[in-house]
C-alpha cells in the first residue's frame, strides 16, 4: 500500500516538473515567434510600423480621452486574464508622445499602477461574489494554484505581505484576483500589495519604453552634466539593488510557503492511505 502511494507521489512530482519545464519553453517559443514575425513584417509589408504610427498620431489628436480609453481597455484585458506587460510597454510610448518626456513617463507609470490596482480589486470582487464556488473548487483540484491555498490562513492577518508574495506566482493578474476572492484577504491589503508588487516593474518598463522612443530627450534630461549623470547612475544602481534584495526575500518566502503546502498535502495523502488499510482482526 505504501509503495503504491509512493509511486503515485513520484509520478505527480515528475509531472509537475515536466509541466514546469514546458511553461518557460512555451513562453520563450511564443516570444521568438513574435520577434521573428515582427522583423519579417518590418522588412516586407510594414503593417506593424504603419499601425503603430497611426495609433500614436490618433492618440495625440484625441487626448486625453484616447488615453482614458487605453486605460479602460487595459483593465478589461486584465480581467480577461491577458497579461499586463504589453500595455505597460505601450503606455510609456503613448504617454511620452502626448505629454513629452519625462512628464509622459511619470503619468504613464502612475496610470498603469492605478490600472493594475483597479483591475485587481475588480477581479477580487468578481471572484468573491460571483465566482467563489468555482474558485474554491479550482484551488482544491489544480496544483498550479497551491500557493494560494497555502496562504489561505495567513492572508487574513498578513494580507499585504502575502498578497505581494502571491503576485510572484506565474499566473496572470486577473486569475490571481479571482482566486484570492475566495480567501479572507481585505480589499485594502490586496490593493496595497498589488501596488508594491507591480510598482517597480511598471516604473522600470515605462521608463525604458519612453526613453527608447525619446532618446535625445533622455540624454538631455539625465546626462546634461556630470553631476546629473552621476545622480542618475546612483539612483539606477540603488533601484536595481533594492529590487533584487526585495525579490530575493519574497522568493524565499514564496518557496517556504510552497514547501509547507507540499508537506501538508503529503500528510493528507498519508492519512487517507492509512484510513484505507483494514484493521487486522484477531
């Protein structure tokens, strides 16, 4: 009986490892396909550059309502479990084109952080009041979301920290919001955790995209003198070091919670197996 349960456990661990390995490879493959198609289009039909130029021009002519529409569209897409990354990159370009550099970067970063928070809170409400039974069933049956199940008890008292940790899971923000709706996390704690988890990424991404499309303004703003260049470099180094240290701590806590959840799941399987063993009759 024990050998059978051990074999099942080993098979489940192997399947988890295989699925975990396939995920990054699929993502890399998708990114490679997009890059190749973009390069081919840039050298042949030029549909992507033409559409990009048209959309930027349209956004400039119809601002600020075009940017409000953009933010609303991003919220809807997040609720449809579409990743936020592409919208963050484009926001830096669009806002810088409308409001200049670096003002457009600040506004893009602020807007996308608000978009992330609003979409997360809406997903939390939807998961809590409309999809609660489905989310609870999903947590019980799908091992991909075991991190959420692991923090179910802690999240009521450590809502901000646990919300930030859960955001490390390789799952779209919309799905995480729906799943956390089945937990006792407060709206305020989840909103603050979302801002802390996504803030550095959004700041860095919008800065890079806005700077890349406004290279001359970037150089004149941050490298106009030796002093400003040194200050900029020091700020960038401090930001990177802070993000690395913060991420390292969160990943350690994330892995700790997963270890606890795996140990609890193993104990439950052992107890269930023990209940199936008939007592020896004398």
